[in-house]
């Protein structure tokens, strides 16, 4: 393929395709399945596909929300959130928590999930999930375009202060990524991938 044959577009002018390819190209992406608690004690649970890890020490993860949603409002108000690993077994429940619902709705109940107490933060964990990160907010950033114009998206970064792992996923001291069956967002309106062992390959880092 030469440069002249590439499908070229400038995002501000439109992509010219049936579906925006951006979030399918940048993928598959881990899912930020984030639980929070409002100041009034109402639980909230929602998945975010703009999510990843950003630092080792201290461990920092982050997610971005398009629009000022209940999750980000709760994080700003309390400074805490919990991430739970979304797996193939929990895919339908995770999808149920995507539903548009008022701030008074408890998505744990909506999706038939069990809230489990955290150790160091107030928001509950998803008991059925094999991995949970308890987090404290480090930065809340409103995103902006290259020209400095503010956009209605916010990035929440949090330090992981406590970790819960199902012991069945640890073999001889090593966490087994594929054994949990994690799912990842793959673009369009509802495409996902599951991580499986036969998809893994290894490469040694150059010295």
C-alpha cells in the first residue's frame, strides 16, 4: 500500500466511512469497570472503554468519561473509586451496567451483582470479579483540544492503594492473565474480544 492509496481523513472534517474507525483502531482496549459511591451513599457501577494503566510505582490507573456522568461526579465528590476486572463470564452483567439510569439507581442490583466491602476505600467491589483495585483519586483533568478549547470529557487518574486477586489466578507466584478470561472493547457499538492463552506470544526485550 502506498500513501496515495491510504484512506486519509482529517477528523474535524469527518471520516467518510459508515462507522468512525478511531475506537476500533485503538483497540482492543481494557475495560474500566468502575464502582463509586455518592456522598449520599448510593452505589454506582459503570464500564468505560477509555481506560488503562499509566504508572508502576505508585500504581496509577485512569479512565475517561465523555460527558459529566454520575461516576465522575462521585469521584470528584469523594476522591475514591474501585476498578473490577470484566471477564467473559461477567460480560452480560457488565453490559447491563451500561444502561442509562438516574443517580438514584444502584447498578449492582440492576445487573444482579454482589457488592463486596472494600478494605481502604468506601466504594464496594464487584464480588463476582476475580480482580479488584481500590483507588484514591490523584488527578481529575478536563481534556482539551490542540487549540486549547475545553471538551466535555474528563480523565480521572487514581492510585491503586489495595488489590484483591482470586488465588486461583496465581500460579507459582505469577498472575495468569488469560486464566481470568478478561474481555476488551473492540470498537463499533458492541464488539469485544476475550483474551485466551492460545493468543499469547513472548518476546525478549532488547538489552
